[in-house]
């Protein structure tokens, strides 16, 4: 009976669009993109949809918050062409990325716990050189290439961060090379980790300034709390999307069953 209703009931584009606050053109665009199964046409050429199309649209919209538009689109395209395993692989990759982001958050928290109350750069000496007599320790320096390799980024990225004021290496007076001291490396690490957490440069800049001025965890506690909340929301969204996708897969199976 359910299969017959799915097959017989006909819906207009507006019937799909209205519950989600979409335009009918958006529904047509989703169909053309493969997000919805192909619609049937009346003799006059008008599109007609079924409840299964409505379920497909609801599934796509549920997948968006957790996976983003490109991946959600690829998942629906795979399902609609009968390649469910491809869709499951895409879902696994999103979960793997979320897990990596959670690990990155823990790394940021760990890095911040290691920050001392002092924000001024330690006295910098070159490798193999000693500091002033009686100094307890001397800091080593690094240069743009080795630091970029350490962070697995391009030197151009470090130069971009420098232009934005996020890192402030000094220049060697003889060679003109950028010289990164301990505080510069700390700042670069924090910028790198916050970028991986999804923060744009303009939001990172005031955080770095606060770390330099105040030091320690307090300046970043609000950012870390927000980051953690966004990861939790994404995890919940992945579950919601999975539930909708499961319902859509069941509907397709019922419709295709002999």
C-alpha cells in the first residue's frame, strides 16, 4: 500500500519547496544537479514529483550542516545512481575529518596549557652560540623554510601570516633572512592550529594579540569553548543526516522492490 501511494501521489515543485522555505527554481536546480531523482513529466512538460522526491530533498538539507554542500551533493548523487557504497565512503570521510578536528582542538588546548605567563620573546641566539654569561638557557632560532616544513605548510603561508601581523619574525641585519624565535614559533603553531579549526585570519589576529599581551589560556577560553560547541553541533548534525539518509534509502528500496 505504501509503495502504491509513493508511486501514485504527484507533487508539484512548490509542494517540495514550500515546507523548507525554498524557491521552486531551487528544487529544479537540485534535480538537475542529481540531488533529487529525475522527475516525471506531464504531457504539457511540467515536472511532477513523488513523496520519495520530498524525502530526497529533506535528506539533502539534513546532510548539509554536517557534511557541507559539496559532500552532501556527492552523497545524494551516489545514492540516486545506486552507488550506496560510494555514499557511505563519503560519510566515513566526514566522520574521520571530525575526529581529526577534535584531535586538533585537543592539540591547541595542550599547546595553550604549555604557555607560560611571560609573553616577551626570549633572548635569541643562533644555533651553537651561547647567551650572556650566567643565563640559565639560550633560545635557538629557526628560519622560514624549516618552520614551514615543521608545520607542513608553504613558506608563502608564513609570509601571509606575517603580513597579517600574526607572526613577527625579526630580520637578520646581515642577511635579511627572517629569524623566528621561540615566541614566533609559538604564535605560528597557534595560528596553524586555529586555522585548522576553521577560524579565519581576521578572528585569529585578536586572539594572538591577547596571548602576546596577557599570556596563558584565559584569552582563548571563549574561542575554545565556541570551537568545541561547533564540533559537537557538527557531530549531532552528522547523526541527523544519517537518520534521514537511512529513511531515504529505505524508501528507495520499498519503491524498487518487486
